[in-house]
C-alpha cells in the first residue's frame, strides 16, 4: 500500500515533510545541512505534524533549538557522568544519589512488568515513560518495605508476635512461637503490625527519593543542552508528607535521659536542648566543646550514623556553627566528659567504652526502650531535634535565630518547626486584653443576666 505524502512547498511556514503512515498517523521530518531530523513520535493529525515542524523552525530562529542527536546517550551513561562530575555535592548527598541510581533508576524495576529506564536514550524519555517507571518503583519499594516490616528481622519481630500481644496472648520477646499462636494469627488473616497513625505509606520515601534524584539529573541534562525539557512532570512525586513530628516536654526529656544507659544520658539532653542532628551529635570531639563558654562547635558529621563510616562534612555549609547550651546542660555535659570521654582533644564525646562511635542500631534499640518506659512510643531520636527547635521558639527565639541554631540554610526549613508553637494570635489577644485592663478610663463591662431572667424577675 503506497504511503500518501504531503511534500514541503518550501513556504516560510513549512520546514520539511509530513508523511501519512499505513496506520493513519502522521510522521514529520526535515533536512538541514544534509542531516535528516525526524520527530520523536508520530501524530494523530497532519495539522499536529505540521505544528511540530513549525515549532522546530521557530526554535531555530530564536536560537533555542536542541539537536536531538545529542540526547542519544543512555540515561545510565549520563547518570554516571553527571554524578562523577558533580563536585559540589556533599559525600552524604552523593551516596544517596548513587544508591538511588544503582537500585531504582538504572536497573530493571517492577513487581510484575519491569521498566529498565537506564537503557533509554535521554531524548527518548517522555513523561509517560517516567510515569511507568515511577509506578514500578513505588510498587517495588512498597513490597520491599512490607517484607521488612513483617520479616523475622523486623523491629518488632514476627508479625504474629505483635498480633498476639495486641490480643492478650502471652508470648516472649524472642524464641519460637507456639503452633497455637501461629494458627490463631493465620485464622485472623495473618495481619501485619499496625503502622503508627499518620505514618508514611510503605516505600513512599524511597520512591520519592528516587524521583528527586532523577529529576535533578535530568535538569542538569537540560542545562547541558542534551534534552529540551525535563520529562519528570509528575506533580508531588518527589514530596513525602511525613507524620506530625513528636515533641517532648522538658520533663519527658529528663525522663528519657534517665531511661537510657548512663553513657547516653547527656547525649539525650544535648540533642533535645541544642537541636543537633544525629550525625553531628555523635561526631563531637572534646576539642569541639568549650565548657567555660557553654558552647559546642559543629564542624563535621557521621554519615548515616554508622560506626564504620568515615567522618564527613556537615549536611550543608550553613550547618557549620557554634551552639550555646543552657547552663544545666553544660553541668551534665561536664560530668559526662569527666566520667566517660577520653582525654585527648580528638576523643569522642559520646562513644563506647573503647572510644568508638555508637552504632546507630544500638542507639535505636535503647531509645525505643526508653520511650516505651515513659509512655511516648511515638517519639524517634530525630524528634529530639524537633524538640530542640520547639524549645528555642518557646524561649523567644525568632525564625532567624532558630535557623542559625539548627544549621538550616534557609528560613523555610526552620519554619517547618515553627507551626508547633505558633500561638502568636493567642498572644495578640492576651496583649489586647492587658491593654483593656490597664486603661483606667475604660468603663468595665458588667455581665448581664441570661436572656429571659430579667423578664422573669419583673414578673
């Protein structure tokens, strides 16, 4: 069957050739300097195909045209080049990007129908392809998260053990579950442990991180002139609505400090009253502490909180800072240094008996027990940082003050914590009431009797 072809008439409004394919769709192409350029997809109508040609011509005239051949490098190849050349990234950010690329972007991903995004040429990536990939990542990440939550190494153990406790069965913290308990759990539908109210959907954080990494890389590809526009256009795909952060009051902070091992007691207090990140806190050495001034200096961090990790940079340049501690925390910190820290300037402030950093798994375990002791199972270690920000606001700190204290580079980040203490409108009302009460010329209001009572008296 011959293909019907509409030839270029070489008029100013036309650039090339539009062909009608046997399928009924239309293909557009044009030649320049001996090279042929074809639209990356076919069109429903001839008008749409001619529109693409007109757009190509307009882009050339405006000087914003991109040679599609430059985008023939595969995504996997470009991601390697991009990450290796991004010298401005911190080691922690580089590690996060590398993990997302190696586990979720470059290789095949999918529970049922795999999508191997890494094999696509940059110029072949489209919003539809990105959507298919993101759905595959979301499904795979969710399945992996549920396996972790219900597996034998999950935080709470086998889900049958959690279910048994919730339904009044007596089971140990470890050991083999009885056949009767397993049978009862299976008869109930083999439920998995209930997530905390407001918890993020399993796998959502992983999928969002992968999407943010891909979006950032493809923005760089646009700047490099390899593609005309970023195909990552899914609204909200890179954001995660986390649960409302927990806040501990001063009495609860003290109770938490007494509920952890003594080597970590001062760490809880410093974390809650300084707002330091986990990695910043456990990277502190003696040389970073000035007891006379009551300050500590944040200059480095422990990436991922791992005992085997090398000391790294702080999260941002703005994270390098000096933080002043309340006097009672300084007293506790001085006692801790005398009892548990080494004597050299590089000796860690919070460390094991051998002087090594605490492993994050150990800290998580003891903190989980401590929060259960005080009846605050909703708290995490990171909530101590949130508590520190909240306490700073309640002490009268401005958004800029809290921004500097927490090491945020923008006021927007510091404002995340401000909502918890946003009682400014109530304070305005109280000040108004004080103005009213302080004015001697104001005639006080006399409470009137309820409606109907005066009529009753008159009767």
